C-alpha cells in the first residue's frame, strides 16, 4: 500500500474517532455521575436519528439545523427515563441496573419498530456527500461535519463541567454525592440533569448517524457495543481516557482494515484484542477517573 | 402485609390472559384454511425483509378471501415471529406442526435460520415453502425432499447470472474484480461460488476478496484496500444497510472503480445521491414490463405509498401458489396437497411460475435473475435481453466528474 493511502487511512481513523467520542460521551457521563451502565444508550442515539429524519421529512428542517431541537427532545426523553426507570434503581445492585437498561433497550427498539416499521431509511442531503481534497487526502463533508460537531460538543461539555456553576455541581456529585448534598447541592436534580444531558448528547450523535449512516430501529445496537469498547478501554467515567480510547480504536480499526489481509473482518476483533490486552495490564482502563 | 407484589402478579396474569384470549380467538377460526407463517418480524437486519414479505402475504390473502377463499373457506395466516434466531425458529415451527397442525408452513428468510430449522423439523416431514435461504447448504440438506418447496434462487443461480453478465455483457471484459462480502454464511458462500464458478468457466479476471462485518458504521478501510488493488469492478455482497455506508465511503475516499456492483440494489430508500450508476443483480424489479407485476406495484403503491421490495411479490406469489395448490388438491390431505402444489401453474408478478426441478431441488420457483443499474435516480433493466430497458453505462463517471 502506498504512503498516500496510509495517510488517508490515518485521516479516516481520526475522523472516525471523533464520531466514536460523541457516541460515547453520554454513556460515560451517565456512568461517571449516576454509576449506571446504560445498555440502552445506542437506542437513544437511534431515537435521535429518527427525530432528525422526521424533522427533515415533515418540517423540512436541515439535519444540522435540527441539532438544537433534537438535543431538547432527547433531553426530555432522558429526563423521563430518569424519573421512570433510573431513579427507582439508583441504590439497586449493579446487576439489577444492567437488567433494567437491557430491558429499556429492547423496549425502545420495539417501540421504534411499531411506530416507524423496520424499513431502512436514508437522508439524501446533497452537501453531506461532497468531498474536499487536502494534499493526498480526500475527506467527505459528512465525516468532517460529524467530526466538527463531535469536537464542538465534547469541548463544550468539558467547558461546562470545568467552568460553569452547574458543572461544578455535577463534578461534586460525581465525586461524592453525600458531601455534595451536605454542601447544598440538590443531588436528585443533578442526577435528572445528567440523565437528560446524556440522552441529549446521544441525540446529537443520532443526527450524525442520520446523515452518515442509515436509520433503522436497530442501528443503535452496534453503537452501544462501540461506546462500551471506548469506555472500557479509556476507563469508566474518564473523559481524557474516552478521547484517547476513541483515537486508539478509530485509528487501529482503520489501519488494521486497510493494511492486513482480511483486515476488514479482523478490525473489530483487533479492537477487542486491544481492550483485552489493556485490561489485562491495567484493569481500571487506560485512565483512572 | 405488602400487597403490591401480589397485585402486580395478578395484573400481569390478567394482561397475559387477555392477550392470549385475543390472539387464540384470532388464530383458531374453525371455518378457515390455516397457513403457518414463520418470518423474522422483529430483528435487526432481517425484520425489514420479513415485514415486506408479510405485507405481500396479506395482500394475497385479502384478494383470495374477497374472491371466496379456497375450498369455500377464507384463508387465515397463523403468524409466528422467528426473530431471525435459529432456536426461536425451531420452536415456533415445531409449534405450528405439532400444536397448530397447519397443513403447510410458508416463510423463512436467512440461510442460517432455515438450515437449523429444516434440520430440526425434517423428522415431521411437514410441507414447507421456503421464501429465502439462498445457501446451497440448505439445498443439500432438504432440496430433494418431496415436502420441501423453495422460492428464492440458490447461490449458483445468482453467481451464474453475475458471471454471465460480466463475461458477455460488459465491454471490455473486466480484468480485476474486488469482492467485498459480509462474513456470514450468505456472503462467504456467495464469494466462494463466485470464485469457483469463475474458474470453471475460465473467466479472465483476477479476483481479490475481503470479508466485512455487516452493519458496521465505516467501511473506509476495505475501500482503501480496494483502491490499492484498482479493480475494474467492485462487487459488494452485503445487506441493504451496508450499501449506503459503502457508497459514501467510496466517495469520501475518491475510489473510482469502473463499476460498483451489488446484490439486490432495489430497496425502498435507496440513496440515489451517492448510489447513481451502481449496478446489481436482483431477483425481481418493480420496473418489469409484466402486466401482473405492474398491477401488483400499483396496488402496493396505493396501499403503502412506495415501490415494493422483492420480498413483497415473492410472498404474495407464494400465498397465491399455495391457494391454487390447495384448490387443485381438493383437500388439506398431505399427499394430495403435495401433488396439488406440484401441478400449480400461474401468471404472477414474477412472470409465469410453477415448481420446477433444478439443481438438487425438486420444487424450485425462481431461477431467473435480473441485472439492473441506477441511472439518473431510476432503475434501468440490463439483463436478460427480453426485459432490457436500457444500456449499461460503463465505465461510470468518476466522483469528480459527477460534481465532487
């Protein structure tokens, strides 16, 4: 393989990593604060993709312009999920929480299947299909948009955590809910906010799914797996770890797929081999929270 | 005492009882001819085809029943969802045979699920009419059984058509073909058939193959590998969900083979912006110039507001064939029904159909395939000659020539 293609493979891996980071952000946030492992996270992304589709089809809203609306819709969904499902099981054993989120995942998939059927849907957005060449590398607008939005939301979220008063409260609850409560932080409200935010970030990832992939009730299944790979590799709850793990997975999948014989079939396996290796050497993941 | 758990249990039992009452009432009409249906109606990659198939079946049942039914009784479908899972399929098929005692089971989609189910239920020798399952592993298991009827072409029919088309209809004949195939039974078997049959006919092309995991969110790596190989034809054997991602990744990586060729390119929400000029092999087309096909497409469009995918006319035709078979049999007696089905001959949206002996199958319906190409947002039929509506565009314009 020539050098140009190699550079292209790395560039593809970096763009893919940006997408993985946004897909993972909500899952990581929820675990970091509520300590709930949400197996329905990919299904919230799926709902974001459907929200984008219907806003486009029924109201003619451009997918990128629909981001604030999808964010708000999914924030509402996340809030409802918290009040109905997460709040009652906050103190429950981890396996009960996992069982519940598995159930929620199946419920959301079935709901989508009943509401919108199993037809595969795609959005024809002409500007998404355009490309730009930078030296030997060709980049699709769709992937560039996805990367930019992912970077903006990830950095924006970090800024929110670091510099806003509410962000301080979220971090405080994440570190020690009881101490935060004694300092006057309404822990329940922070939990509700975080659940809403986690779903809303999933919704934004759903917009990117809608413009770059396809829309289907089960499109979130693979994304849940991918998000878990990133979270486990980076260290549950660690945001720096999440970014590093996204890059490791994105670039390794791209390079293995492009360089090795039968590599495209191997790539997902290699990603999991890296996870197993890292966990064997560093059981808490690359970065401890 | 905390009554909540008891109340919850009673409430669940009442709801389940209600559901059972409603559904059992529906399924066991005494004055009907009951046909067992096993389809994947609620699973990731298979549900779309399963539901499209079921839509076709329902259209056929409505038509048959509004014309007096069969043997003077309405047809009733006893529908079971196999969820695309072999164990579930075995359970529901066994239930249809032993408890529901339906005279025939129609359905099945994936080769893996069908193989496992046929292996498990062959001891009962039920009459089954399988809609999908193109793997010859299924054919070698039950193809010669008198109780086995099959709609979909087998692997060798499909790959034979593809090779025939590449060899005799593309000028100049492709010299390098890159095959990207999904890594399940369907993709792997298709790939090995393509390689072996190419060798058997002395095809001049070099082949490079690469498996992929269906449903992935990025195929850039395989695209780069194909770009490095620089093939004349990039042939993808995957599922509809894979194709839009492949096309987008091909454009993003400025990959310009002379032709992108896929399996079953006519699905309802085909991505026309990035999928133009893509050609493919299909078992049916809504653009066929056959009166029954046109009627079916018009009815389907008025009911569902879009063109049908091929599973709809397949399954519509299957129910019509079963109905005619029962009429010819004059009863639901097993031997009479097999003979009745064997004598079925009718015009359908697929053209004239009957159960023919082909390869190692006693009762095969479809063995003819079509090659089509998307041109300017519509489908042009290229092959076979008698259904041709246009010429292949080859080599296709590069992405840059299409406007970048």
